[in-house]
């Protein structure tokens, strides 16, 4: 079909003409954001990994505000010995956000015990997780490069302290595609009270096509907004509309015009989700024993337990990457214990300990743990010195994160911090953290790249060191 100037009229022109005003602006924005350089068709089609791997899905449990490593997984008896004293001058100047290292050392208020056959140390804050230590690999010597929440969060999630770079979930989804035709590839479940300080860039796709960004699931019985069709729009009518768009796409789309194909693929996914997503998020189908295990019958654990159980149901149905946030919004519901660390950590551990342990137990019982990489971590740890007399300031210099499932060798503790838990010894940077995640997923860090502004951009930038010991 020709326009008034003799040019071919494409289905893009028709859509633009039909979408007047703000609709046209919105369509232009979507087209600009969703361009991609993949094979024409579904950009989320499954892709073969670079390396042999059992991992099909990733669940990243992010503790917003930063738990204290020296009060959870990294016991330091020296803190009790030096309680109330200044840190030795040999440690030099201490960099943190609000304190300078001159405040007294604060011993952990909790007792540490060894658990499991591995004898891993866990404090009394996490009695349920302590029972699962033989499935966990603790890495005690990670570090980040900012004492401020948002930049440190960006580094953990995207490898850089600045926003605008693709999140690790986007990279994994870009590298492997999706195993589910009926659900999003990348799902994000934030704290109901609000998002982390880092906001939506925490799960953004950056310069990658927008099809790889995280899809937000809301709290409550209907976690997916706008799933129902508008009043008067039948399934048959939606199907006819999509079929017409596809026919027009096949008829006159230039071979190189991939962005509209991506848009139509997203329409198709949304259409299929209307039929399949309600079942995936319906927890009433779970047994009473499973609901009790996740703590759904307890007001304290019900909310986070619901999200952990949803995570298991999603990976069970082929979702590639699930990101859960514990903490967000007001400081009262974060791990950011600048004061009253006892009250804060007992509250936050009380909300999450049982559900996280249940998630590991449930995945293992269903044969899903080997194919699911579970990660627990935060943007940094806490200092061994006190703040406000009973709290701790930010410590990016050395802190603990852990891995389970997905080819990880459980029952081991890797790395260490100094005698006070302040600095990592031979520490691992976030590039190493990400290189290890990619390796677990069968992705070789130097083969996973995207051309942006003339540069082959990678999650690990100029390269990270895979922590091979994690895999045994």
C-alpha cells in the first residue's frame, strides 16, 4: 500500500496514525526502548549456554540496608575482648558514611554456634537457616566501593556505582532467554512498604533492550497489574487483533526492523499471561504443610514467606530470574541499623529467617535446588564500632554473602575478614561476584556482551575472577 508520496505504508505507519496524541508519544517511546539485535521473532527464546550448567533459574534474595556480617555469619571473639575500646591505630582511618572509626568497639549481642556436618557458624538470629548450612556456601570477604546505599546497591546489582547499567538479572535473561512462554523471564518482588534507595535501576535493563528488564510483581492477591482485559474486550477479539498485527508484520516489515517484532512479542506474552499467570500465583493450591513451612500462618513471616513461595512456584514454571527484596521504603522496615541493632536485626531476621530456610528445603525436596541458584546478599555490611551507642554504621570493606544450589558446593565457608570483621582479606570485588554467577549459569563473562556506543559492554566490565571454590 502506498501513501500520498508514493512510499510504502507499513503497519508501523498504521499504528502511529491510529495512536493520536499521547498514545503516539507512548508508542514512539516503546519502540525506541525495545529495539534489539536478536533473531527476528521472540527475543526471549531460550538460548544455549556457553558452558555446561545445570542452572535453569536464579533467585536473588537482597537484604536492603545491609545486615551485619559480624552479627549473623562471621563471628569475631575479639570484639568481646575489646568491647568499649577504640580500634587499634594500626587499622588507620576508617571510611564510613556517618562515623570515622573513633567510636568504641561494639561486641555482638548474639551467641554464635556451629551447625550441620560442616560446622558453619551462624548466630542465634537465624535458627531456621542454621539447619540448612550444609546446602550453603558462605563467602565472607566481599567488598564494595561506596559507603552510600544507592551507589553500593547499583554495584551489587549491575557492577557499577552509577545507575543506568543493566542489572545482573537483565544480563542473565539476555544471555539465556526464557524457559517460559507464559510468564515473564525476569520477576522482581520488592518490599510492600516501598522500593530500595536504588529504586527501579536496581532491576533495569540499562542499554540492553527493555524486554530484558525486571517485571514488577506487587504485593497482595493480584501481583500482576492490568492482567484482566478491559470491559467488553473478549479473548477472541484480542486474538484477532494480535493475529492481524502479526500478518501485517510478516507482510511488509523490513528484515532489519526488529523493534516492532519485539513489541508484538510482548503483546503475545501478555495475552498468554492472562490465561496462565493466575494459576502461577494462586497459593491456595499449596498444601497446609507447605504454607506452614513458609510461615504463611504467622503474621510475622506471612508476607515474606508468600514471596518466597511465589519464587518457588515461578522457577518451577520456567521463570529465569527472580529477585526478592527484604526491606524498602521507610527505615523502620530496612536492615539499616544505625541505632538499636538488637531491635532492628531481631525484627528483620524474624521476618525472613523461616521463609528463606523453607525456600531452600522446598526446592531441595522437589528436586529444584540443583537447577536453581539461590543468592543471599546486600550492598555492604556493618562496622565493628558502635554508632549511637547501640548501632553500627556502613561497612563496604568486608562482608558476607552466600550461595546455594545451582552447582554450588554446600557446607563450606570461603574467605575471611580481619580479627574485628572490618576488612576483607584477599577480598572479592563485585566483578568476581558477577563472574561467579555467570559461570554458575553457564555464561562465560567475556562472551556475554552488548555493543553500546561503540564498546563491547559486559557485566564484569574489564573482567572478574570466578570464585571456583564455590563450585568445589
